[in-house]
């Protein structure tokens, strides 16, 4: 995927089911290397907006552009393999070792075995899991925080420029969650990844975001930095923060 300065663009994008508007009209630019957090209550359209990016759903009107190409023109398989995913359920394959889970996407991309092995070792070390200790373990032998780190390593394995994250830290205890948030932000900035991150947690949004997008009934009602979000007099922002 060739990303220009604009990684993702929503251009008057809408998504409707049986005539009922779920998202939009949405106009939003996500710049390369930026972490944009979609914040909102359940049913506000956050996850559907995320799904529009990888063409799991198609816009009913308008357009969604990823890497300079409309999702309507992308081959869906190529598009989805060009994106890393970090999700709450993690989705590790239970019968695969940690190394096989992390190396799954590079294997699908037909990387040589030696390159995959090297990449797995690099990533496990990067997310704080010593390869010699963890590469041959199975998911059931890991704590929740360790499984989430493996999920992050897997998302980064194919070196995608774009990560989509859907409440990835919601299932871990608060202490581990805080640690993962801190490590995640440092990691994506160091690796210069573009991130679109979904959460309903204000503190998480303020901790991770370069910009916060507050969604309400499928629309963006606020777009700005965490500092601007904190100072905003917008009634919906203030209502969400209380």
C-alpha cells in the first residue's frame, strides 16, 4: 500500500441499512503517521466507520479512500492484507504456537521461512515477549496481557502502514490496560504507523490520540486534539466527559 500524506479519506461517506442511516455523511481525513481515535457510545457508528475502511461494508453514498485509492477500486483481499488489525477478542488461533500466530500474515504473503522467523523474533522482542521464552508457547499458556501483545505483534507482522484497532484493550485488567496503552502509543509513533482506534473510554482516547473524533448517531460532532477536547464547550463533548 502506497500512502501519501493522506492515509484515509472519507468523502461525504454514508452507510445505510434499509434506508436507515448508520454512518454519515462523514468527511474526515486521517494523515499518515497519525493516531485518530473514534470515541462514542455504543451504537454511535464507530465500528461501522472502521469497517468502511477495510471494505467489510461499502458506502451507500460518497467514497472512502485508502492509500489514495477508493475502496471500490481495491481488491478486497489485497486491501485487508495491507492493514493490521488489533481487536479485543485478539483472535489468536489456539492450535498455533505464538510464532505461527505472529507469522501467519507473512506466510500468506509468501515470505520465505527464514524471513518470517526473523520477523517473528524481532516483533516478539519489540512487544516485550522474549522470543526464546514465548515463541513456542500456545495461547492458552499466556496471560491476557501477553495474548494482547501477541495480537499486536501479529498485526505488525506484514509491516502494514495502517492499523485498525477496535477496543483492543477492553478485556484486560486496568493496570495491564494502562501499561498496554503506554507501550502501544510509543510503539506506533516509533514505527510511524497510521492508526484508527475505536473506544468508548474518554481516558483511553485522551491518552492515545493525536486527534479525537467524537461520534454521535453516525456523525462526527467533534474533531480535535485531546487538549481541545478537554477545553471544548460543545454540549455533546461535555455530556460525554461527565
